[in-house]
C-alpha cells in the first residue's frame, strides 16, 4: 500500500495571490463575492456599470486589509469588455478567477413583451455574459489555468408567470457554461455556474418590498426564508478555489431546497 501523499487541506479555500475579476461587483451577490474572495487573499478587480459602487466596494475591501481596485464597465459593449480584460492582463499579468453577475428581469408575461424589451433582457443577461466569458477565457487558456463562474438561477429550471424571458436567459447561461467547460477543459480552465434561490438584492427589491409577495417566496423554500447576499460568498469562494479543482460543467444550486420541493402542501404521512 502506497503511503498517503502530503496534502494541506487547510489551504483548499485559500486564494492568496490570485487575481479575481468580479463583473457586477458593485452590489448584491457580486459585492459579496468580491468581498469574500478578497477575505481569502485574492486581489479583486471590482467592475460595475456604476463607477461609484465599484469604487465603494473596492474601498471597503481595502479598509478591511484586502487588495482591490475598481473599474467601470458596461457589458453591453464588446470593445469595452475586451479593453477591461486587456487592462487586467497588462496590470497583473494573469487572471485566475472570473465572476460575472449583471442581469435584469423585466417581469411581464411573454405575450406582453415587445421585441425591444426582449432584446434588452437578452442583450444584458445572455449576450453580456457571453462577452465577458469569451474575453476572460482567452488569457486563461494561454496560462493553462483559471476558474470562470457564471450566474444562473433557480429560474433556469423553474418558472412562474412573468419570468419567461429572464428564465430563458438563465437556462441559456447554464448551457453556455456546459459548452464552455467542455471547450476549455483541455486547457485546465474550469467553468461552472451558480444558481441562487431568492436573495435580497437590488434585482429582487420589488418582491422584498411587497409583504405578501415576500412571505410567499420565503415559505416556498425548505429553510423558509430569503438569503442575504453574503450567503452566496461561500459557494463563490468554493467555485473559485482549489476546493472545487475537479468541478467543471456544473451548476451549483444555492437555493435553500427551492428546486427540491414539489409545492408546500404538507401531506399526512404514515408512521
């Protein structure tokens, strides 16, 4: 029997010295991911369409003893996305982790959607994710390592009225992730998706502020409550770190059992 190899399990989640780009890092889940990875030692580039938000998060990280810089980005522009990644490579010489989160949800029934509204949601959610993933995958392939984390959702597999188009983009991102994982795997680059459940972020403010709607959503999950954005930092750090070194092409559902529950009726079961 061969002796066990020496392995330091304490370093599984350590991101010391790694360069992490967080697109959409100025608020919500992106902010939590940026702050969480910085706390594990990563140098984080916080990118957001609102420059003040990105700068504020970077300053919070720096004030806490971490390393962070900020940049303004609109993922609806290919040239801007490519220039952002070029700047990261010029300044740091590498890119180890990508987390990209920008999305919008126009809550309307499919038959009430206009062509322009459809294009707006697809352009940001699906095509924006595509632009960022494509731009970041190229230098990662060259360096033969990297972790790409795309943002899917429980809506990739469960839908309610008014969510058809948003859900389509999140299902599309899950499939894009799988295809990219297959293509980048031989280069040592991992690609996974995070599918959150109900998280109290700016994107869900409309629901959170409506008491009946808020409570109905909370009761739908196994844990009976909403998540705070900070609760998504753990899964993000896991996917970014060596703790998930053999994970690629996977959607990780952080949904408090939402997708495991078939309704909320409690049947009377036999002993």
